[in-house]
C-alpha cells in the first residue's frame, strides 16, 4: 500500500514527466509510412506488412544469424525455467520503460502501476534526464522503417541529437554492457539508418544506444559516419546469410537489390 508520502512523490514524478514532455519539439519534415507488425502464419516469424508487402523484421534477421554459443551456455548455467523467467521479466520491464519514454517524447500521458512498471519509471526518467538532454527536436517516435523488398523494423526515435540527424534506440539491461557485447545493437541501428536514408532521402549520421539498468546505471554508445557505414555493410552480410538460410536457389534470384547493395557498400569501404 502507498502511504501519503508515496502518493505525493508519485504525483510529483508524473507531473515532472508531463512537464518535461514539452521540452522536445516535433519537426515533421519526414512523412513516415505506417506498417503493421504480424506473425507470418507460414513461417511463424515476425514480419511487417507495408504497402501490401511482407518483410522480415530486423530483429528476426539478426536473431536467425546470431552466434548462439553464449546464450546456450547461459541457459545451461541457470536452467531453462530461470532463463525464461529472466527473459520475460526483462521484456516486460523494457516494454514499460519504452512506453514511458514514448509518452515523454510525444507528450501523451501514460502510467503503469504494476511492480515492473514502477521499476521501469525511474529508468525512463534517467534516460530522459541524461540521454535525451542533447536532443534538440524529433522527427518521429516508434517509427516503422523499411528497405523496400528487403527488411523492416521499428526504431524508438529519429531526432536531431547534438546537431546530427540520428537514430536512437532505448535498451534496458540487467547489468552494465561492454561495447564488444552489443554488436547486434549497432547492426540494428545501421539497418534503420540505411532504410531511413533510402526511403526518405535523409543523411543519418549518427546512431545512439541509450541503456539503463534497474539500479539506474546509465550507459550511452554512439556510432557516427565511417563506423556507421561499416556496420551497414556488416548488417547486409547478415541479411545475405538470412536469405541463404530461409530461401532456396530459385528464390535467391529475386534478390538483385541486395547484391547491388553489398557491392556498393564494399566500394565505399575501400
């Protein structure tokens, strides 16, 4: 039960989040397309329906082509049941944290009175206070992005961050991260930047990953320009691997755009 002081503190935090939500202005220079996330009945994979096409999600592509050795060892160490419990708790807490952050950016009220929701709220507040301080304006929140014919996904924020048009992803983590552990986060950002540039004619220069733990330890990882291009190339390699896994030779002949992209990215790196 919440006592009078708890109720007062709770309303103070809600008021703070609501007031702060007016700090980032919307610039609607990009007219974003909408898409619907569904589970493909034929494959059981998460896909996006955009303009009557079904495209694999970025997370599905990365999940299918990821080295599973660490995950397998971790599950063996803690047990399948405990691993599933930790995954579900982290997922629910992360979802709530994202909703708090989306409500802050867009100025739409939101609250979550569950135990996990109350744990997620100060995590979101930490990201707001530290991570989003350099954001001057935003172009879209929870934006569906796609590269026609190849892939799709949803990024948390597209904005002007320290003077650079940027893709931002919010992450919750049970413990602090090291850069070498989060390559797939960088690949995710690179995929979204590449799709945004292709469809909207932008020049995304930066990716920012904002991470917060339940004990409010904040970390930020950035990639810009040359490093971002390098991760675009790495993502295209993973996308090529995914198509090798999922499709037979007959279907591969329709992937000319991917082969052209791989060739062009290779030229850029030289």
